[in-house]
C-alpha cells in the first residue's frame, strides 16, 4: 500500500463532504459518489492491514466496543423511530463516523503525514467557498447570475445555511497547518498568501450564510489560536482578512438580514401573540428577565423555548425516550423544528444513556489532547498540530450545543471532526502509548511480536 497515494481519496472526500449540490450533477448522484468515495478511502487504508492481521484499533471506549455500546444505548430511539429509514440512517451515520475515526487513527498511529490530507481538503472547500463569496460581491441585477448557476439562495453548496457555515468553521483551524507545512521561505510565502486568502474566504462565507452558531465557534477558534500563539501568521492574517471581509460583506444590507440581527428588536416592539406563538410553552408574566429571555429566544430562532420543551419530554421518559423524529417544536419562525441541541434532542429520542456515553467518548479524546499539549518536551509544530486538532473537536462540541445534527445525525458535514478526533487519539497512541485492540482475521499472517505491543508506544512496538 502506498499511503501517500491512497490518501488522496480521503482528501477528496473531506473537501466534498459538506457539498450537497454541484452544477451539472444531480444531488442523488453526488450523494452516491461521495458515499462510494468515503468507503473506498477508508478501505484502501484499513483493508491491507486487516488482511495481513496487523490492524490495531483503539480499545474499549473509542474502539469497536465503544461504538457498539453507543448504538445499543440508542436502541430505544431506534425501535420507536417514526420511520424505520430514520433508524437505518442513524446506524449508518455511526458506522461512517467509526470508520473514519479508525482510519485516521491508524494513519496517525503509523506516523503518516496526515496534515497533508487535511490541507488538501481545505484547498477544495476554500475554492468552493470562494465561488459563494464572489457571487455575492459581484452582483448581476435582474438576471439569474452566478448564484442560480452554482448554488441556491444563501445556503452555499450545503443543504442549509447553518450546515454550510459550520462545515467551514471546522476547517478554519486547518489554515494553521497550511502555513506551518512549508519551511522553505520562497514556497512558504505562497502558503502564507493562500492561508490569508483562505481565512478571508471562510470568514466571509459566515456573513453570507448568516450562521450565528458558526460565529460563536469561529470566535473561540480564532481567539484560542491567537493567544496560544499557534501561528503568528495566522493571527495577523485573521485580523487583516477579518477587517477586509467584514467591511465588504457587512456593507450589503441583505447580510444583516441573513444574520437575523433585526430579531433583537422584534420581541420588544411586537410582543408574542396567540396568532404567532413562539412555542408551546405557556406564557409567563412580562418582566425584565422574561423580556431578555424572549429576546434571546427570538434571535436564536426559538432555541431556548425548544430546550424547555425538550427537558420536559426527557423528564417524562428519561431512559426510553420518545423515538427518533417523534418530537417536534412549533416555533415562531418555522412551523416545525427539531430541538436545536444535539444532546437534548438525543436524550428526548433515545433516553439519557446514549448522550451520556457519547460525552464520555469525547471526554477521552479531550483528555488525550490535553496530555499531548502539556507533554514536555514538545516540538512547536507538534504543539500547533495538537492545538489545531483540539480546536476542531471543541468547535464541533460548541456547535452541537446549538444545532441538532452536528456530530451525530449528519456525518457528511462532520467528517472533518471525526478525522481530527481519530488523529488526536492516534498521535497520543504513538507518542504515549495506549491500550489497543488487535483485529483478528482468519487468514491473517500474525507477528508474535505484536502480542506485547498493545501497551507500548509505537517506537517500541513491532513495525507495521
């Protein structure tokens, strides 16, 4: 196996995963192509070591037992799902996530240059995001223009504004890897220029699509990268690109409408009435506190109201749930919406055990990241890499607090998150050592030296 050649499939999938429509290609054909691309990319990495009997995966929580437990704990929601197709899609989503995480775990465990995979994907998604930004800044009045040719409304190439913007935010920290990959000064200048352009393009798309959740996650990433000094060029480029893009895009009146900032004044100027109920929550007396809550509920598209309803539904059936897609919220802005919080929604659907187990899985990932970050001595490039991957994971967790399908429920625009999680665990296993699970295969040729390699760092283990 030539890992450098075969990982192009993974880069191509990561770059196209958040894309739901392209000009000249049917949406269904694109979906099938991406599914085949994901399966092929994982297969070319994991199948050869599986056949040779040398495939090692994380043990327990982040390995096959952990993901199997996640599915079993979600069984109440699967059995009570509104349609069987919803249950099948959920299980497939978990399967995609596990396969991608283990694939990148194996590559990082072997010491492959996984940075290249992420940077290639960044270039693909940044190029598509540039098309979205150009079609907004270059206006063609009274004609279909480029917008109708390439993408619909203000959704970018994604299925929704929020989905597209969150996908771009998860790629934002990867710009640091791009700027730090090239050590040659002449080539490094081009990498820096591409990095600056990428930051501006990704931030500009947030204004175009109006993803408020994405703004929060992006702000956390930018502040952390600047204060942790992961890259001085990233700090300067973020500041410069942010000022330029904000000035250009914010001058467009439609951008402020996409962001929904006008909703801040709606609750105070036009209190809720029975004709437009904000949710099914009973009205409460008007006070300063309730006005603030109402304003926040309005600007967040009834998220707070849906959380209150979701907590009530959890209290009714805390361990069995109500079934996937069985609980919907009646909102002010949309007739029916899902609970915009992955954890509350999951607990409503399947009970509290499944999301609690998923929290434990993420906790293990963050503990590994913290140990890598605090390890001494640590090379600057390794420290920056750890920061980048950790911020991708943290950004996804932040988005999951305000969106229903960020990490689980729509693997396509969370693929970069699972890749980053797998790399973090793989790097930790390589440098610090961790318990692993050797995948048995009937005709695999096993090396007896691998028997004692489970608890040792890779440098002391048998060569893969």
